[in-house]
């Protein structure tokens, strides 16, 4: 046992000294969490607003202008221009100056006065399906407001009446069922919390694998691996010593990331911090395992880095860190169970935002540690086989 | 002049060809990454698990629940009888809980307004907002269908939607085109970064400094190979896109082709710049990963509309080649509009490619021996 500890310490010291000589690596490890978290926490916002709306008013009467007024009270639309014919509006949409435009038919006022329903054409640039769908929703709601506030009263009175009723949202008629959403865990709907927790987990995992594979391959490339293999140290000890500094650094990085989240974005930490630390440690081990495994199959640093680059994007995309897993096709949903990052994301969000009960988190923790043990020992086995 | 560039390119190609793994990766990576990126990034909610707490248990309350069950957004899931909605949500059994109060039917028939609560797990605030809106819509349609509380009301106007370019509101179409841009920035940039950094690590960069090649020739020759590999990847990606993401050949493909060349050059030059600046393969990779992959993934309009990015950092997306390229790809493949719309982003791409090139030349010149 004493010999083991002596050898381990000697090897670990060697690794730490090597790491100290490589300040670039330290910077790579420490800077991203802060910068990336801050940029992305502020930048990522999937809310759709300020849609550029064009209006083709072929009617040009009091009624049509009233209508435009009612629709554009909505803060989500900016009326960029009013056109008198369709051609220019179509061109504007094609050259991306507009997101959508409405066409009010020539006989709009007559149809409304006659008591029929006028149809308003809406042309939306639907290349971005998500935005188009949301824009449709906004319009639909503005339309319902227009119909309820104007529809019940004679048209001639409509303007006055609407001015009066505008102060409040039109109340639902008696007897209507009301649904009241309650946003729990994040009642202020802070978008940053979601991304910060996701990006934090991604950094943990991916940095560990990149750095580990770089370190493991370097020894091979410079040829010093032969010397290492000749020493009395066992391969297990060697790998352990080799990964210790990376592991310690990753743990520091993890808490730096959490600190950034708390200080900059007021991220709440409602659950047990030890759980966060343990799951982070498991993820770092799993990441290191993947990194070393990649290193053992590749001949040069170039190959190793490229392979890690191939392995990491799928892990990131499938983890649910940036987009909900429910939205993925069935096959990818099943595949995501194979993704260790998925479990880390669940635990990190569970601990910080939700204060999830132990019963909900332990399965994820068990699976994650299983991943860590399996990946790490498999990589040790591969390392020995060299 | 061209002969020297070609000679340098040939040397680079021979080096690349020797690495079998690289060639396999160059073909496999676009296939895997494109399909993943195109199919998994979707912000549109489907099959969200909804826990139902029906404390009324009457025909009307069941009809109300049915309204939610019929929408493709929600999927009703069961829960333990004694489990409170809070604990069920905290354990992740569902993303939302619908709570129908006692006397729901009686109150509704009497004309007093029963309140149904929808508890939403707002860890993902965007999804939560969308679910809240969805519930409002479903609630309104329940009101209309059941005739509760809705006095017959005249519709003055109705909307008639035309969804241009993507009438099925299909997400793969949108993300599939973005994925092309993502794919083409990663691999060529990586190769460029690695090849340059390797010269520093092996010390062979000295030969380049001492040779009769000018900095510009050396850089152009090196880049040429990786751009050509990028062109091959473009073809592979495009074929995959035609099969899986509804790509079609635009009626005027010239803009797209020119833009692709500029884009590839910009990517490779960026990678080489990273290689030159760091001089180590692993640091160069990190640079590319941060500078082109992560930033492009999140800030180029691939995932979120650029208009949503706060003004303070929005300038950042305009110095990313991916922003302009993805726009041109979408213009050409989906909107089928030609030069007039894509002209501005094309110029931007050219400027970016050229400035990356110039930075490379400046870095190299500093070191080169003057003859």
C-alpha cells in the first residue's frame, strides 16, 4: 500500500509539474466557463418579438385603419410600412425586409357593415417554423380581441366603445372556464437559468474529454510513453495519476461556473450542493474516460482531437441541454438514454432550480456513476493494452 | 505564382492522404452531424407529459381533459393517487400538471367561473411560456365547443394564413439548412488549424519561413486543399439534404456556389489563424471549438433569431461567417431568391474571408526571412 501511494504521488507530481509548464491549458480550462456562460446566458433568448409587419391596405377607410390599429396595439409587431398594392409588399418579404404582411381586401368596410365576415390574408415567411408559428399565435389572439371588442356592438359605435374598453383586457363572458398558468421553479421566466445550467453541464463534460485526450496522446506522440510503461508503476496507477490534476481542475471549473451563475444570473441553488459536486465528479470521470479511450485508438494528437470533436457534438445535442428531448424524433429520444450528459443535466437542473427530491434524482446519479465507472475502467483497460 | 501555390497544395494533399482516419472522418462527420443537428434541434413542443388532477370527476371535467389530450402538444400521463402535483413535478414525472377543482361542472353551469390551474415546470422558461399560451388556446376552444360562456358573437374578420416557403411549418427544413452551414465551418476550419499548428509543433514551419514562397502563396496553397475537401463535403451534405431535409437545387445556384467558396475560405483561414496564433494543436482545436463551433451554433441565427440577441453583443454575430452563409443558404434553397437578396451577405462573407487571410499573411510575414 505504501509503495502504491509513493508511486502515485511521484507520478501525480510529475503531471502537475507538466501542467504548470503549460499555462495555455490552464487558461483553456478556466476562461471558457465564465465567458461562455455570461455570453450565452445573456444572448440566448428564444422569445419572438419585434416582428416586422407590413400592411397592404387596399380599402383605405376608417374601418380598415381601425382594424390595423387594433392589431398593432400588440407590442410584438412593428408596422414597418403600409403599402397600397401587393407587389411591393411581396418584394419586401422576398428581400427579407419584412417578416409577414397582411392584405386587407378592397371591400373590407362594406363586408363588415353588411354583417358578413371579411377575410384578411396573412403572408408569413415561414422558413423559421418556430417563429412563424408564434407569429400566427400572436395574430390570432389580436384578432380575437378585435372581434370581441368590436363584434358585439354596432359598427358605428365601435371606435368609442373600444377606447373605453381598451383600459382592460376584454373580460370573458360569465360562465367561461378560466385557465390560470402557474409557473413554478422559475416564476419570473428567466431564460438565462435554463441555458446557464445546460451550458455548465456541457462545459464540464466536454472540457474533461478534450483535455484528457490531449494529455494522453501527447505522451504517445513524444515517445515518452515507453518510459512510462517501463517504470514499476501499474497502468491503473499511471492513469489515475495522469488524470488526477485534470479531475481536480474540472471540479474547480465546475464551482467557478456555479459561482458565475449565482453571481451574474441570480441562479438559485435550492437543493443539495453535495449532489451537484458528486454528479459533476462522475461526469468529469466519464468525460476523462471518453477522452482517454479516444486517445488510445488514435495515432496522433490531430486524430485524437478530431475524434473527440466527432464524439462531442452528438453528446451535446442529445443531452437536452439546449433543446427539449421531447421534441426529438422517437429514435433520438431512445438514443439519448445512452448519453451520460443527459443525466448530468437532469441533476444539475434538479439541484439548482427545482430542489428535486432524492427519490427523483438517485436513478440519474446511479446511472451517471455507472457510466463513470464503466468508461473509466474501459479506458484503463485500453490504456494497458498499448 | 500559381505554380508555386499548386505545388504547395500538392504537398499538403499528400500529407492529408496518408492519414486514413482523417479521410474516413471527413466523410462520416457530415453525415452524422447533419442528421443529428437537423433532427434534434427543435423548439416546437410535442408530447409534453401532462399530469391530470381531476377533483371533480364529472362528464364536463372529463371533456375538458379530453381537449388537452387531443392536442398533439400534450400527452396525458398517470400519477400515484396520493402524490401531490408539486412532488410529481419535482420528480420530473411530467412537465405540467392540470388541476381541476371540485364542483367544476356545477360552477360552470351556474355561470360562476371555475378556475382551472395549470402548474408548469418553468425550468425551461421558453417551453413554459409556450405551454401557457397553448393552454389558453385550448381553453378558448373548449369554451366555444361546449358553448359555455360564449354568447354567439359575430366575427368581423378572420385570418387566412399563407405560410410561404415552408407551408408545413416543418422544423427539419429550417434546421437542416442551418446544419449545412454548421457542418461546413467545423471540419475545414479544424483541418486548417491542425495542419498549421502541426508545422509549428514539428518545427517544419522554419522551412516555410526560409523558402522562396511568399507568405501569401504558402497560405493560399495550404488553404486550397482544405477548401477542396470542403467542396466535397458540401456535395455530400447537399445530397443528404435532398434526401432528408427537402433541399432542392435552386433555380439560380450560382450565388450559393460562390458563397460556399467564400465561406470555406473564411473557415479555413480562420482555422489557420488559430493555428498560427497558438502554435499548438490542442490549443488551436480549442480555439476553433470556441470561435467557430460554439459561437456559430448559438449566435449565427442557426438556433435563435438574431433579432433576439441583445444589442450589446449582436455585432458579434455579424463577424461570424456562419451568420451570412446560413442566410444565403436559406435564401437560395428555401426562398429561391437570387443575387439581389443575397448580395449583402455575400459581400460580408468576402470581406471576412479576406480579412482572415490578411491576418494570416501578417502573422507569417513577421517571421519570414527577407531574401
